[in-house]
């Protein structure tokens, strides 16, 4: 069973991973965007970490909803509202249960990913974070490791795609041949989940 502390540690681990990979994420965004994805997420997850530490929420759902709110209020770019919606919606689905199962998390994450698709109007193959998140949510029904591997494979699979949503879509065919920054950070989020102890 996964408790509030597990979700708190997932978010803390994501913040550390985003810090480590910020330069890489920004480099990917400089090829097909505006070179701010690393700094956007660094600012966002630093705020998430600080808010969770200040007043640790008591349930898994509350941890994710607070994290989502922080991302929406601190990240100016497209990724803030999208990741914010992902975490808020996933948290809302978890309700106020003190602990949740991996199966319940898998179902809730599926709803969160669907909310991202609805907000951004993107679908699989559009070269966005969804190309990592959709296969990850699906594979989470099997295991954390399967979800981590599916997200990573999904991020790599964005390289040959032409972007149809977000800033990268302005480049048309010139977006081909570059890995999507948001799909790359989504793989970090899921890798952090798989690396969090206590499942
Ligand atoms: P911005 O593009 O506003 O500078 P970021 O650089 O932080 O924001 O985030 C860019 C990432 O957001 C892209 O790599 C892509 O994965 C994701 N993204 C952009 N638009 C959409 C969308 N409509 N649906 C899903 N993901 C999107
Ligand atoms: Mg950007
Ligand atoms: Mg920007």
C-alpha cells in the first residue's frame, strides 16, 4: 500500500531528478522550442517540494493535488498547466483514502493523463509528453518498472515524429529528428515513481 509519505517522496525525488537533468531538458527545448523547459520544471518542482515540506498533506490524493496546484501557479510555460492538471486530476481520483494500491494509482493516473489530453487537445503521436505518459499509465497496470521502461521508450519514440501540438509544431518538418522535451521530463517523473521505495 502507498501512503502520503510515499507520494511526498516521489515528488521530492522528481524535483531532484529535474534539477540534475535541467540543462539537458533545456537543451532539448532549445532545438524545437524556446529553451526553457528545464528551468520551467526546476522552478515548478522546487515549489512543489517546498510546499509539501512546509505542511505535509495527510493523504496521497492531497499530496498530488497540492503538487499540481504549485505547478500551475509557478510555471508559466505550457508544461505547468499540463503537468499541474496531470497531478491534480490523478490526486482527485485517489480521493481521501489514507493509502492506495498500485492498481488504484494506475487507474487514477490514467484519468490524469486523459485530462492532459483533453486540456491540450493532443493525442498519441503528436510528439508531446503524452507519448511518454500514455504508455506509462497503461504499463503501470503491470508494474512500476514496466511503466518506467514504457515512458522511456515513449520519449525516445518522439525523435522521428513531427510535432503537431505546442511550440515545436511551429517548426513543421524541422521538428523531426529531435526528442520532445516534455516526453523526456515525463519519463523522469515516472522513473522517479519507480525508484521511490516503499511500494
Ligand atoms: P513552452 O512550450 O510554453 O515553453 P515548456 O517548454 O515548459 O513550455 O514545455 C514544452 C513541452 O510541453 C513540450 O515538449 C510538450 O511535451 C508539452 N506540450 C506542449 N503543448 C502540449 C499539448 N498541447 N499537449 C500536451 N503536451 C504539450
Ligand atoms: Mg519551452
Ligand atoms: Mg516557454
